[in-house]
């Protein structure tokens, strides 16, 4: 709320939404608007709730070259062997 308070009039929902819309991406908009709604309900502002679509991000998968570099920099054999297993898709518990 401090960020909103510093950058816009928090008693004006349109100004708050413009700030959130211009400065946050995807799921960040959803969370900031949710926090603002909690504040607005506490103060007694009458605001409609907005619906946001959940944006699923693709996880980062390192390339084989990056994994080889990581394995080569590890000095302890036990940890190096565990990372080698991860490279081939096995879980450590298997």
C-alpha cells in the first residue's frame, strides 16, 4: 500500500487502477488489486472486483551445456553425482 500511496491518490480507484495497469505485469496486477480491495473495504469505498486470468509461466530449463558447466564446477563427488542424475531426469530419491 505504501507504493500506491506514494504514487497515486489511494482514495481514487481509477487512478489506482491506472497506476497498477501501467506498472505491473500479469499476475502482479491481480495481487496489487487484491491488496487495494482489502484497503478499500476497510475504508468503506464501494469498488467492484475485477476478474484476472492466471498467467502460467514456462519454467526455465537449462541447456545441456549449462548443466555440464555446473557439474564440472562442483568439487564434491556425492553432490556432483546427484546433479548428474538430475541431468538425466531422475529424482534424487529414486
